[in-house]
C-alpha cells in the first residue's frame, strides 16, 4: 500500500509542475514528461549466455567479472537512473531507453535495485543478433507511458552482409499524456565500422519513422540512442535527415535534432582524445515542435551531468567515470553520460 501511494503521489506532482518561463503572466500550469536515454556500458551478468561472445564478462574472463563487480555495477547504474528524478521530473522519466544490456535478467536485476523499486518501472526487451550479445531495451513508468506494443526491427546490410550481425531497432508504441507516441531505441554500429554502416542505420530508421507516420500522421516519433556519430555526421544529417534548427522543420514528418548546437557549445556525452563527442541523442518529429501546448510539445533537451559521474584526477580527469579503464576496475558508471528531453502539455 505504501508503494502504491508513493507512485500515485509522484504522478500527481508530475501533473502540476509550473514552468516559470511559460507560466509567468499566464497562470497556466503544464504537465511535464521526461524521456531519457542511457548507455549502460556493458551491463553483463556473470553467467555465459549460449551463442554470445560474453567471455570477457565472466569470472575467469579478461575483466574478471565477479559477482561483487556485477553487484556494484547494478547499484551504480540504479543510482544514476534514480537521480533522473529531480525538480524538472519529480516522478522520474516516463520512458528510459537503454543500450549495452546483455539480457532480460540484467534488466530485472537493475529494476529490482532498492533505488528504483519506488518507480515501478516495466521492461521492454527483445533478444537481438549482436555478436557480443548486447541489446537495446527500455524502462517505462506505466503511470506515465501507457504501453501498447513493441517490436525489434533487424538491422539489414544493404550489401547482403550476414556476418557482422549488430543491434536492431527497438520500436516501442505507447501513449504519453493521452497522445500516440513511438520511441525507436538505437545502438548503431561502432566507430570501428565504416561510416557507411551507420548511414545504412540512418536510412533504415528514417524508413521506420515514415512508416509509423503513414500509419498514423499524428504519432509523435522519438528516435533515441547511441548513434556512434555526432549530429553533423552524414548518417544523421543526411541519411536520417535530422535538422539543426526548429525552423528547418517544415512538416510534421521532418526530424529536429537539438543536440547539434549543444555539441557546438562544447558539451558532449563521451570523450575521446580530450575531445567531446555527442553520440547519445534524442531526435524527434516536427509535430513535437511549436507553441500550441494544448498538445504534447518539446520543451528542452539536456545532458544529464552530475559531479559524481566524472573522473576527478589522473590522466582521464574530466572524462565520464567508466566501469573499467586501461583494464583496471574503476567501479564507475558508464563511459557515456545520459541525455534527456522534456515534453510539456498544458493542464486544463
């Protein structure tokens, strides 16, 4: 009973949060919905899964991945996800896309951490074809995201390659604030692959988005994930067609990418050779833009940045504090920072 009361209380708070910049002089209040993405950086358990190359993450593997390390990893990742609950998101996110998770078991273990139990998250997951065994997945709060369905669309190489199997596209359907929403969770081929592999991903996601809109022109499509490219790269800018400025979006089907200017301002989600990249993006269709907030609209985007998520000494000072560095267990979080966007709708 106490748990149910807590969840209901959080949802009530979610629905009466005033946005000062908008409410000023109008007296209006807005429901605020947070949608987030977080790369879990190798959330593996300690048990070998058949047909998966998970040997590094076994007790006798390269990372000497023991029960103690796994337990700490779960606790650390749960700490971050629980911290998504703040002034802007008093009930936590409605939907959290995840990447680099091994299986449903690790998702259940993560959800069952003490920090996350009050949120009542449900799991969306399908086993994919990635050779290492990492999948995309999602948590959702059923009080805020009304789940309808999901499917995993496979990544298909245009040249017929069947050897380099990789993550597919997890398409999740539901409702936020009573409106039809589709979230596509991604983890595109790594920088170890050629750019054309990510360009293939961009074209395929665009086709998925177009098919969703053909089915329902009013659906709000949100594309999130570790795209392994920056906003200005060909895979995102051209293949997927995500635009830099809201005014560049002329139709409901056009895609807006708010992260381009954030990266240009010197902020990113992962660091390589002392340079920031912003691979972890949340991109969405033009029908989430505009000033008519009687329907669900985009409010703002941000990198979720907290002091404890960074290294504070050594040669990687200022980098995200990851699980391992140079083969040493750091008991950190992830080599990626989370990202989130806020959607608002006027409360009548």
